[in-house]
C-alpha cells in the first residue's frame, strides 16, 4: 500500500509539473526603440488591424527574411494581412500608410525592434501613437512577445484604460477575438 501511495504521489507531481510547464508562455522578448535606417534587407510585413474606421489596434510587424523565427499573431487569420519580399523602404512605406487608417488622429508613429534571446533582431514593429485627449493615452495597445517552440508568439490587446473607456462610452471594441 505504501508503494502505491508513493507511486501515485509521484505521478501526481509529474502531472502537475507537466501542466504548469505547458502553461509557460516562453521567453519574454522586450522591444526597444529603433530607427528606420537600422532596417536592412528584405522583410515579410504583417499588417494587423484596420478592421473598421474607429479601430485603434492597428500595427505593422516587419519580420526579416533572414530571421530564424517566424512571428505568430495570436488572433484569427483574417485580423491581419501578409506581404512578402519587401525591401525595408517598401515595407516602411506600406506600414506607415497602414497604421494611419483609424479615424482617430495620430500624434506620431513609434518604431521598435523585436530582439531575439541572444541580443539579435528578429524584426520590427511600427505602431501608431494617438493624440492623448482622444483616447486618454497615446499608446492604445498592449503588445507582448514570447519566444516559444521556435517562433515569436505575439499577443495584441487594447490598453486596459482604453478598453474601459470604450466600454463606458458604448464604443466598439473591435471585431477580432484578442481584446
């Protein structure tokens, strides 16, 4: 009986460890500011958002064609468009136009580099920064990157303050699943 209890106990601990490890999001990647002239080579451009006129979750991701990691956006496939084989200049032009699609006024755009776990660069993100009096903040999005299973897993949500303001005013939170 003692052996059975010990074996069940070990099996229980093993099961808990497996469940906990499956829930781990991976290595968090923290973006840092970048300049357009740092971008060299060709890119795959992922254009997320612009689903309706008041959409504020509009962002462009540039994944270097030399990157060993693909970028996986956690949302339905129709929430973004993909353009491949663009030069840095072509990608930046397309991204700059795309992030300005909201009916809210932009203050400026912000370019950030997405690092890998060794200090290299996987790609870049270009996001709109809005006039603060329209949304209460300049940056309406909370974007997180995790390196997991050989790819960059990307989560895009509204900033909690912006989401509360939209909900309080009866505004549209969007049509995609990652609020």
